[in-house]
C-alpha cells in the first residue's frame, strides 16, 4: 500500500516537474526564437551578398588546339637546301638558295605545328577579364630524325584582356601585332603563307574602342627591335639590335561596308643600333644612331556569297613585320649612320567552295625592297609566291588537303650567273581541331 501511495505521489508530481522546465524552455525559446529570426535575416543577407560576389567573380575555362601532320616534297632550283633549315617546315623566302646547281627533291614529314591553348573568362565587379595562353612546338628542334624528332614548346600567345567598360577593353601580353589584321590571312596549308604578308607576334599593350556598325579603333605600344644590313656581319650580312628607346606605336581602324570588312593601320617605329664595328673601308667605327621609320597597311576580306576574297597591301620601313624579315630595316653606312630601306608587299587570295565539304584557295603574292645601287651582290631585292590548294573536310573539325607552292627569290647582281632562285613544293596535310 505504501508503494502504491509513493507511485501515486510520483504520478502527481511528474506533470509538475515536467511542466516547470517546459515553461522555462518556452520562455527561453521565445527569446531565442526572436534572436534566431534576426540572426537568420542577417545570415541570409550575408549569404545573398556572398552569392552576388561569387557570381560576379565566376570563372569559366576552355581548352583546345589542333593536331597537324605535314608531309612535303621540296625542290630548289639554285642549290641544295640548307641542312636542318627552318625552310623545311614552311616557306621562308629568305633561305631560298641562289647560284648553285638544282637540288634533288627532298621529302620531309613533321607534326611540330600542332598546338594547344587554354582560356579563362571571369565576370567580376570590374568587368569581364579573359586570359589566353597558347603554345606550339615549331622552329625549336632539339632532337634529330634518327630517334626522337623532339621539339621545344614555345609561347605563341600569353595575354590578359580586360573589358572595363561598354565597348572598351585593354589587352596586355603577347599576341598578334596590332599592325597585322589576322582575319585577312588566307587559308593555306603552309604555316605562314604568302611572302608579302605582315606576320608578327610580340609583347604589347593595346587599347580598343568599339564604334558603331561593327567598327573599332585600336591603339597599341609594342616591343621594338631593329634589323640592319652591315655592322659586324659585313656589307652583305645583317644584324639584329635591341637598342631602342621607344616602343613601336600602332594605330588601326577596323571598318565594314556591306560584305567588305577591312582594316587601315599605321605604324611608327624607332630603328636604332649601337655597336663598334669594322666598316667597308676596314676602319673601326663606333656606331650609334637611330631613325624614325613608318609603315602603312590596308587589308581586308570581301565575302562573295560562300566564297571570299582576301587582300593586303603593306608599305614603309617594315623590316621584320613583312614576310618573316625577308628584308631589313636599312643599312649602317660607312660613317655609322642609318639609311632606311623602303619596302612594299602584299597579296590577293580567292577561296572557292566547290561543295559543302570541298574548297580551294589561290594566293598570289609579291614583295620588294628599294635596294641601293651599291648593295652587296646576293642581297635580296624581291620575292614572289603562289599557293594553290584543294581541301576536304568530312566534318568541320577534320581537314585533309594538298597544296602546291611556288616561290622565287631575286637578288642584287648575280651569283654564278644567276640572279634568282626558286622553290617548288607539294605539301600534304591532315589537321584535326579539338
């Protein structure tokens, strides 16, 4: 009976014991709920701000490139090719030999012009920021054809582009020279193409302003370099110098008129050198001189239905900008002064689509330099080239093709009775873009 009474007391006390803490908990939870609601609002506001910041700095990534195999049959009319010459991989007009016996046809195969690139795009509070880095394996061969056929990777492009306002952007890094309208370059299997084209990549700072109707204005300062005949290399030889005080300065306008897109570009550059050398009179000369040179270019693409016509015309003291430096910027005179060299070059290229998967390009090109009458025998005075190809793309990313290339180098004077040398090449290529 006593046990039952104790149980009864416990039963009566239990609701009270439970109710008291529940009441306290309820009281505390009301205050906690109020604090939690305020804190939750604060946390939500902070999370929203964080999400906006994260969204404004979101970065996207892209990776791509292509694999390209080139197989070439080459024959020179003015002598055997130079051993392991860069001209074995693509058309370099300045290395065409003159004055020798016709060389045997040579066969070469390589994949060094395959390339890879990596890009990023970030949306930030300061605007869109994009980066681009790209490399290939051309020119710098470190192995040989017995075992490895190795080549060193090289930087082609490495730049950041900041879209800091509506229609305004700033590019910093290495890319195609602003003087070069890449969109006007014809579709050839050869790595560079016509002898009269501008072709230059270098470090630069470029400002771009987008205008109405698809036009734009570009202003750039770019890395300088000077190339001159004479100096330590002698009258016929040529030297490259890095004694510039000023950067190369480029102003370019891109416009459009119906189916014609075009570019007008102007170049102002300092051509300078500093060295002690022996002149043509066998006298030591302490040379130190600089001159202002210029360049002008008009280029574009005219869309003709599915076909297109591309063109360039370039003139001025162009040096390395024109045709892989087929000519230098000028001469170091007997007294050490620089005499600038006027050059001109260009091309016209017509591309025709035979069918949706078949197309051809015909490219005619020429360049010339106003060499002085006392220029050393063997100095290049003009180049000519022609490209004709047939390309097949079973899918957009895959191209198989064949291209015939004829190029000619003309010189001042004669070497063994010849004033010119020629190259004939058949190039076969397979290219897959990924």
